[in-house]
C-alpha cells in the first residue's frame, strides 16, 4: 500500500491546493505516473506514484486546500485491505531551520530495517536540480508514496517494475507529447536517467532524419523581436449587477501577504540610490549580440554579473540577520524577482554566481525566468538566495523601492536604462543612465557599507571590461 500525501514544496509552504486528479478511483497506476496536480505557494507540481497498483481511494476532491502532510489518496492492490487508512493521516515534513533562508541538507539515508509482512513500503526522494534524485527518509520534504515534479524515484532502467524507464517527469511528458519512445532515448543523467536535454536531442535528431539533413540545435537562430505592447481595450462600463466581487486569495498571494508583513513591519529598512552611466554596458551588450545572436545578452544579465562581482568585494552585504548573529555567506546565490502573468511573484535563484561567466548567468537566467512564468520550477530553484535583484526597467519604471525578502540583508531595485541630458565637462550631452536603489536591513548593513557597495557596482557597470577578468 502506498499513501499519497500533500508534499511540502518549499520552506514557506503550509498548505496546498489539489488542482486536478490525473487518475480516478479504480484506475491502474504504475510507478512514475502522475497521480495528481497540486498548487503550492510558488508553483504547480505533479505528484507521482511511488508504487504500482490501483488508485483505491481519493480523500480530497479537486479544488480543495489541505495542510502539508494530509493524506490525498491510497494506491494498493485490488485485494489489499485499506480499511485502517483514514483521511487526515499524514507524515511530518522536515523543514529547513527557521530563518536560514537556504534549503536544509538532505539527510543521509540510514540502512532500512528488514520489511515485515504487514509493513507498507515507504519511499521518499530529496528534491534537487532537474535530473538528480537521492533516497532519503520519507519524512524529508516529500511524503511516502509520492515524488515531486522534476525528481524520479530511483529505479533501474530495465528494473523490476515492468520495464519502467528511469526519467524525470518533465522528460517523460515531453517524450509523450513528441511521440518519442523513452526506452529508445539514451539518458545522460545519473544511472542513465533520461532528462530534458536528452529528449530535446532525440527530437532534433528525429526532425533531422525526416528532413534528410543534420538537424540544427533546438532554439538555434536569431530570436524573433518581441512585439510592442498594444494599448488594452477599454472595458464596457458596468451599470447593472453587483458593484464588486471577491476573489479568494491564491496560495501564492497568501504567502506574499504574510512575507511582506514579516519584512516591512519588523525589518528596519533604509534606502540608497545611485545612478550609473550605462553607455559602455550598452556597447558590451550590442557587441555580444553581434557575435552571438543566440545569446541575446540583456542589461539585466550584465547587472546580475556586476552585482555578483560587487558582492565579492563587499561580503558584508551578502549577509542575513539571524537573531543573535549576522550570517555572512561565502557563496553568492542571486535571487531574481519574476512577476507572473496571472499575478504573484516568485524569485528563482542563480547559484554560485561568483564562479559563473556572463554567458552562463545570461543563459541560466533566461531558462529560470521562462520556467518560473510557466510555474514549473523545482523547490530548490526558488529558495536559498543570499541577495535579490528586482528589475522593473523593462516596464518603463525609472526608480522604485523594493521590500527586502527576509532573511536576506538587502535587495536591489533596478530602474529603466534611459536616455537623458547629462552634463559632461561643462557641456550638455545625451547620456544613457540607470537608477538603482538598494534597500538595506539596518541590523545587517550600515549606511556607509551599502554606499560603498553601490559605488563599486557603479564602477563595474561603467567599466564592464572588469567582468572579463
């Protein structure tokens, strides 16, 4: 018997919403198949079966919100007695230490005791980057009988579950949509696991074979220009019916409301603003685009890399308040605030930015932003930032104040890169400028410390050749 529980998708998640059931009661379920889709406070996730059998009982209907660890369903053999299982059963979830801001390390799996005849199999997986999975006690992050999106249960490629192929859920779905046989795709992940890149490569080969030519890399070519936003159509005036309507808070909006109150009320914010000459940054961007149109380097990419370089020189800003201590991080994990089309905000994290090239950061940022907007991020991809950047320049905002994402000690608000009149050696010229405001937690960062960080960031942006060294 396998229990399907509401998983804990992030350190802030306390409840989740059942979006829809991929299987109904009485359906046969195989290991690795999606059983139910849920909405967390950050993303939509697929919960997979960690054992084969029949979906004997569904306890929570679609549209219902239940706490983390709540029993959602039971998978068992047709003849197995499930009368002892009742709604409300669940397993405790291991959470990262309060206020740490980083994922708790996966516990080392102890050797399991010999199974008894009456014991139910309990299996869990640790959430990691796409393509990685490690066996851990079932109480860690995901409950028994389930796996989070992007993580597959450890199994042999031709294992004992009827030939189940080891593959990530994303790769499995892509292969199904493209009509590809997973068993015929060579996996490059751990233990031969098929991951997204393997499916894309197989699809490109299939396209090239049908066309009688060597296929180009998927996504190759000059990206199409973004369409100019059109003015929205004016809604018809309302003269009849109710004067207002109430819409229940989504899981994400509830967390945003809670987190902002936790940040703005108790955290003593102060703000520092600086203006940088972006002329040379534009030259770098344009030159990089001319050399490699596929890269499509942006101002945002350059600012991300420049922030990482400045934080290396000012580690006092790469810090967080821990109550009785200030924690200084040796590694630089940059959070990038991303707005979602249907409302809400999520902050994917680019890890170890100090050791990554501008091209690496640009490519990773674009992939994370795209997956964030489709609500397909894995939990470890949106927690653990040590410093966050919020950029509203693409919407024409010249300057704004961002609210710190606790427990981080600072956040940078980036405005639009704009042409404006500037005075150079007594003469008025047209300059390219960008205003940036650093919000600081005064318990962590002093005024002079924040000012020196911004001064260094300005120097790097005005001399971006520094980023090549």
